[in-house]
């Protein structure tokens, strides 16, 4: 049974029984809904299977360069000790947070953060009970490959288009808190969320849906906990808006169906429970760059968190920027500078960290690897004979050369590619990030340094178990966990949050 409501936007504070909002968009509305117990688990409709031919087998596949080839190109002293540029003794402005409230942390980043393994390890290290950790804002990235969200489950129909602000002008002009939107114009487009906690218990009696109000009305069908669908028409001031679903008890499963209009969904805001000591929101998106902050309209972003934002904010980009060819350091610096200024202005009093990119390697063809191995053996034999001959003629000179080794040419013997081209770019990016972090009262932490410096990608790929993924760009789960452990140690993560421990 459908209940139809011709719904004008109303100020949220007029609704009785609704908790005070953390942030208040100009257009806000409230819909009273009935909660139910014993709600079955959310089940998503099966997407139609797409038939595809198996990929042709590559006769000369890409693989990790031979260790000898890497060593040939690695300059002496290039491998740095495992460290970070932030230490636990640093004083974190605002790290103490606000008295009597949960400490709120937000991380914006690329695929390294989107995977959720880095942030997940930070939470595991605390060893707090589940009820002590929560989320405030969940970005509009449900069911996007490569992204792990804290929701118990979510479903999306095939009608939605992801709109990341870093390269789409419309999304940048009207950004959601995660700097990504999901847009649909097709009637029947569906979103569904299971908002129960990880243990399957319903504990939230209010959920706020963040969206962009358009000049034309938007008609939605809303179903809560398997009850009847309520049809409502949203009208109001164009721009960031919110629809509060206020239940008479804890809510479990929410479904929203587009009936008419253009619906740009921009995230969910969840209530922060009394038991919550730490809020950790992760806004990661594969392929993203820091440019989204430069392009976003500050007044649009401010609507989502108002004056009661985050206590600690993290900006973790650089890998995708370093992939641009040719890499222009001056252009990158100007982009980063304007992005950091915009990001910092949103959270002027928060503790802040810039995380620099990790090391990245280069894959080469198997035939090149085999050729390099043969060349390396020949060269090694020649070097051994040469050293033997020199030692017989002048042992003192040999000892001097051993104490002061000379770097091999960049290309190395038998190598056909520059295996450290990304390393140098990432080091340059890191230096610029560190400069801007200092200028804006933030700290800087380097993933590349935490990997041991130059050659870290190749060493981590050969670790047992591997810490680097086979693409030599991303990390394995243990690799992300290793990075998070180094970060936590360097910033004093557990120690800083100890006063808030449950």
C-alpha cells in the first residue's frame, strides 16, 4: 500500500522528536517512519550476467623485474630506513578534540584509502568494543568497485552514475561531503541500505539522506523495514538538501526509489550515539586526485558539516597525480596549493595530516627479465675477473672503491626501462606536500618513507607474504595493515586516543 505525500521542504527543527542536526543544509525535510523488528537481511537483485570471452593468453606477460636488474639501477644509499616524517612527540593542534563528545576523524583519498584496509587496521589497533566506534557521514559511493564502506550492506540498481568531483564539473559545482555524487534520472532507480550495526542490531532511530534539490520537483518512494512505500514530492531551494527519516524506534533497512525527476544522491548522515568515542569517516575514491578540493564550491561543502566538523582531517593523494605524463612539478604544486588552502579553510581548527604517496614500481616483459638475467650473469663474471686482476695489482685501490661505491647509470646494464621513474616523481610530490603541510599548520607523513624509501615497491613485492600487489601500485591487505601500523606508531594514534577509550 502506498501513502502519497505532496511534500514541500520544511525546516528540520520543526519536527518533534528529531535529534538536533550536526549540519543543517538550507533545505531540510523530515518524514516520520515506522520501525519494525525482525527485519530480514537486505537482499539485492541479481544483476544480469554479461557474457564475455576469456582474455587471450599473453605470450610475453608483464612481471616484476629481476632483483639483479633492480639492484643495478638502485643508487647506493637509496634504500632508507623504515620511518615516517611525523613522530609521536609532535604536538597535534586540536587533537584533544571537544570535551564530552566523540573524537571525529575524516580521511579523503584515492584508491589506497577507498579499499578500507588502512583505516580498518587503525581501528583494529585500538582494540575497542564495536559500540565505541561509529560513522557520521557515509559518502555516495555505494557498490562502486574498489570501495569498502562501513554499512552492513547496500544495494544499487544499474541506473546510477558515479560523479567524482575531481574531473566532473557538475559534481564539483554541487559536491557531496565525499566529493562524489550518485546521479539518476531513470524512474525506478533504486538505492537500499541496511543501517544496522556490524552485529546486526538496529541502533539508529534517525537516518539523514543528503541530496541536491533541483528547480523541478523530485518524487521518491521510501520504504522502511519492509513496510508500505511512502511517496513524497521534494520541492525547495536549489542546492544541498537533506531528508530526515525519523523512526518511532531503531531502523533496519531503508529503500529509496526514484519516481520522477533528477536525483543526485550525496551520502548518508548517521546519528552519533552516546556510546561512540571515535568517529572515523573515509572518503576514498579510485582514481581521485586532490584537485576536487580546488574545484568544489566552499559554501556548498560547508552545508554538510557546518561549524561542528571534524577534529582531525587527513588528505591522502598523490599516486594518480604522479601518473600524469609528462609530470609537471610546477603545475602540480599550484593545483595542490589551491586544494590544500580550500581543504584547510573548511576545517581551520582541526588537527591535519597530508599523507604522501608510497613507492611505485615498473613491470617489464618476461623476455626483458630473461635477457637482463643473462646479461647480469655475464657482467657479474666480468666484474669478478676485473676485481681479481685489480686486487693482484693494487689492493689499496680496491678497498677504496668498495668503501665509496659509484652509482650505476640510471638505465643499468641489461635494463630497457627506468625502474625508478615513479619513485623520483613520488619523492618530488612528497617534498611539495611536506612544504604545504608545514605552511598550513599540518603534519606530513610519507608512505614511501614507511616502505623504506627507493626500491620499497620491489622489496615489498618479494616479501613473504607480499606487501605489494602485483601491479606494483597498490598494496596487499597485509601491506596496507603494515602502513597503518607505521602511521599509528609515528603519530601516537593509540596514545592520543587513550583518554577517550571506553
